[in-house]
């Protein structure tokens, strides 16, 4: 595996074949490695980027304490057979103040955007920069960040970026907790409680399948259940999968998205489902 930190060098080592890029912020876990495995199905050359992107963190968020485990990450990617690791430092990706930014579509102001203003501007901007450095034909993003995936899909469609975006399934621990670098912030007690977010989402999705008219009360009840368990719930919302719009009665492909804080750790998760009466979760 070639580890490249400089953009001009990257251009000279990347092959002329098809490239699949997996953008990450490092602190790699099995969820990232599943993206790498998926990437192998899409191109001869698999490139991973590691860059903790200051632009997507709010002033009071965890940029400084975000876990950075570069040498362990390199070992994991090497073992996973990655061809190129692009790990620019801040000054090579942002040599000057970034005054040109991507404005994400309006649905980015909702859900995560409501609680993390500017987050998707930062994500879309860095992802476009990474695309312009690596020139992939395909890029893979995890569905745990469901709204992020849709923002990137809209960006490439509307800006005619010639890259296919692939969403990869959420990887969970055996107790249901979605893998996330931020899980490392959880105390032992919080880690025991953390799978409740997914359990509550599953229960609510089941209830919506059984009573499709009860979307709002179901989401409210799910949010209250988390509150009673000691979480601070930012949102639990059912949306159309295609564009995250509010579901109408005829919409059957839905996603239930949740974000809540346990102690100082903010976790997000979601579950895709279909409201057809016999739908399984
Ligand atoms: O999902 C992430 O890890 C980040 O938001 C991404 C896509 C690598 C952009 O910094």
C-alpha cells in the first residue's frame, strides 16, 4: 500500500485504471473495513482517504478530541489489501482559508443540519476536494450517515461530477449498536445502554408498519422513551428514503432516523423499512 500525503505525489502514483474511493476520518473499525471490502467489488484500485476535516465540525464540537489512530489505521488498511492511502495534512488540503464552499441542497438544513449548522457544507466541500484529488470512478459511503449519503448523491448529480456513489449497509455490534468512531467516547455504563437507540428505532418502525397513520405519535413516543432512559434526544423522525421529505400516506419506502446524546456522546442511527403490511425489519 502506498501512503501518500502530498496531492502532487498522489496524482503520480494513482493508476489509470478505475479507482474506488472510501473517504474516512480515520479511527477505523469494522464498519470502515466493510466499506473497503465493498470497494474491491467496484474497481481494480481501492483508495482510502483519512482526513479529520475541521470544516465540518462546529466550534463546540469534538474536532480536537476526535480519535486519531493513524498507525493502527495504516496496519488495518494494509491487511485489508488497500492500494493507496491518501492522508493529507491540513495545509496541503486547505493551503488557504476555504472561502469557496459547496452549498448542500435544502434538505441538508433539516435533521442533522438543524443540530449541526454548517456540517454538510463542510462535508460536501471536503468530499468534492477529495474527489478532485483522487479522481475516483466510484465512492463508497456508509448508510449510518444516511443524510450525508443523500447530500453527496445530490451534489454529484447536480454538479455533474462523474462519480458513482454507493451506499453501504450499516455494520452493527452483536447487541445492535451501529459501529462508529464516536462509540469510543462511551463509558462502560453508557456502552451498555447505547444499543437502546437502535432498539427504540426498530420498535418504532414496527409500530409504523402496523399503524401507518401513526407516524408522528410513534416518533414522539420513541423520543420520550429515550428521554426516560436518560438520553437527550435531538430527533426521531420518519422520512421518505428518496429525498428525506415528510412521508405522505402513499409513500412506503421510509427511513426512521434518530440522533440522541448519551452523556457527552452524540450518537446517530437509522433504519430503512417498507410500510407494506407484511414488511420485515
Ligand atoms: O463520514 C465521514 O467520515 C466524513 O463525514 C467524511 C465523508 C469522510 C468527510 O469528512
